[in-house]
């Protein structure tokens, strides 16, 4: 039997896949979305940043997100030790206007909403269906799917890998990854009731608490439940991740108080959490999106934002390449350049966070030259920078570099426990 043929097949119906599918279907393309999981399904990545709102609007799903009852997030807070020293990034006070708020989302519901929007926009869906192999043909791709143990084939002019951190297409095509100079880490997390959260507008903020070798996130999901996770360096000993979580809570006075009455709601989950970037994100009629292209440490909650941005760039690239036959290499190069630039900006911020002397600069923000407002805008996800933001962020990075050599800003003592 002849395989059904699509303009685009998108592997993975997370935020990257559903956004790309929606934008391409809105432009009249015949799109097939494939996901091996049945939705709604649990997924980590619950804290959005406001720059992500732009693509959600473009997809036509923002109103549904606003009405879904998610916890409103107006800022991000960073602390350590006793929790007294705290940097509060209120998004509305960032250098870039219009990034006032976003949401903390349960991904099961958020991803379900985005998938429903993709189907409404005209995408076809195979679910549960696992993409197994992909073979390049003169006119595009022939893809093998496993559907309830049965093999099926489909054909498409374009193949988009939005299958997440498993590096599905990267492994298949043998695309190497570039190492990222950060130690290998893992994350262990759960949802809790009884966390000692403040009320009021700032009660919706994410709180990120630095501890030796890692950090905790605390993400309010609704009035009673909070997602709390630890990202820690992999140790040599065999202590179970859940025990490491409890040990680290006990060792930090802020987290001890925060979690004093906390009760886990579910089982603890663990995720190997290390960053990678593929050396190439695109080739002849294929593109990698979101985590499939590269994964950056989640300390600044940038994953869903980058997934949505990559989808927007990918849809633009495909539409441009179809319109200007023969110029595909240029379109591809632009996709690579634009996505890599966004990832690199977030990566610069992550490097600042993990380097103790740069972290000291981050935790002692200055209003001079509007540097704090500039960093705030990047924390809100502004990676496409105008001149005013670009030079300020470059200056901030320079101050961090200088502080590594000359220790101008007092060091923070991560072991201090009040
Ligand atoms: C510990 C941790 C904390 C994080 N916290 C945050 C946060 O607070 N905020 C944030 O924005 N991001 C966070 N992230 C990152 C975030 O989870 C991801 O960046 C985001 O989900 C990427 O979206 P995506 O669409 O690229 O991939 P995914 O959301 O992973 O979606 C991929 C989809 O592909 C499907 N799939 C996989 N393989 C196949 C296959 N072979 N065939 C068919 N389907 C397939 C999967 O079922 C899945 O539905 C965190 C990540 C980690 C590890």
C-alpha cells in the first residue's frame, strides 16, 4: 500500500512540535504530528517565562492559556543560604516592556491545550505512535512508525524532530554534540502540599535557591500544590536521589523552613539533567526543534520558551524555503544562527549562575546603567536584543568576568546556614 504523504511530519507533540505544527497548518501545510505518549501525560518544565507568550499568541492559544486557571507568574526570585539575601526580578520592571507576566503550568494540561489547538488548526495526529526510523528519499523522507506494535510508513517533504532530549534524529543521522562546560547533573522532584509559601501577587513567583553544587526550584502550581525539585551534581556514592533531596533540604536553613510542613503528593521522579547542543540543527529538508536541538540547564526556566521560539523559526524557514527554491542552504543557515544565538544567551546566564564569583555579581545587582533591568529582561526571556539591551548585557557579563579575576564583589558563602 502506498504511504500517505504530508508536507511536514513532526515527531513529538510537546510545545515545540505542537507550535510548529500549528504555525505550518495555519499557513496551509498538510502536517502530521506523531507522539508515542497518550495525552494528558506528566512532563517536567512547569515554569514559563514571559517571552514565551509571543509564540503562544501567534498560535492562537494564548486566550485558552489565560483561561485555564494556571498560577500567574510575575517574577523570578533567586536566593541562597538563609534566604535573607534575595534578588527579585519583577518582569514588569525589566528593560524590555510588555513582558509583565506569564504562568506556572502543569504540563499535562498545558501540552494538552497546545495539542488541541494544533488539531483545531488542521494538523493530523498519530498517537500513540513511535517514530522508529527515517530514510531520506529524493523528494523528502520515508518514516517508519510503530503503532500498537504494527509498523506503518508515511512520507513527507519535511521532517521536524521535536521529540525532546532523546536526540532521536541526532542519533539517527549521527550528528555530533558539542560539550557544554558544565558538570553532569541530575534532578529529583515531586509536588508537595504544605509548603510555607507567601500569599499575594509575588506568591506566584518561582524561587530558585542555590546550594553547594546545585539548586532547588520551588514553583507554585495552584493554591495548595508546589513543585519542588533539586538539581545536584552526580556523586560517586550510591545515595538514592530521594535521600539526596531530603539531605539537601535539611542542610539549608531556607529550604528547611520552607519545607517544614511539606508533604509529597506523588512519587519522587528523577531525570538525568545534562546540557548538550547538537553541532547542526538543520539539513536538507530536516530541522531539529526545542530539546531535540539542544538542552540547556533549566535554572532560568528557558526550555519551553526555546522550544516555542525554535518552532516559530522552523515554520518560517520551511515557508521561506518552499517559496524560494534553490535558497534552502541560506534559509537553513539562518535557522541555525537564530536558534543558536537564543540558546547561547540563556547559556551565558546559566554559566553566570554556576560560577561562584559571577553568581556573587548576579546576587548584588546594580541599578547603574540600568544593568539590573537589563538582566531582568534576559531572565524574562529576551534573547533577541536591541542595541540598548545588548551592550548592557555584555557589560554585565564583563563585570562577571572581571570579578572572577579581581573579586570586586564580596563572595557569597553557599555553606552559610544561619
Ligand atoms: C529537571 C528539569 C526541569 C525543567 N524545568 C523547566 C522549567 O521550569 N521551565 C521550562 O520552560 N523548561 C523546563 N525544563 C525544560 C523543558 O522540560 C523542555 O525544554 C521542554 O519540555 C522542551 O519541549 P520540547 O517540545 O522540545 O520537548 P518535550 O516537551 O520533551 O516533548 C517531546 C515529545 O516527543 C515525544 N517523543 C519522544 N520520542 C518520540 C518518538 N520516537 N516518537 C514519537 N514521539 C516521541 C514525547 O512523548 C514528548 O511528548 C526542565 C527540564 C528538566 C529536565
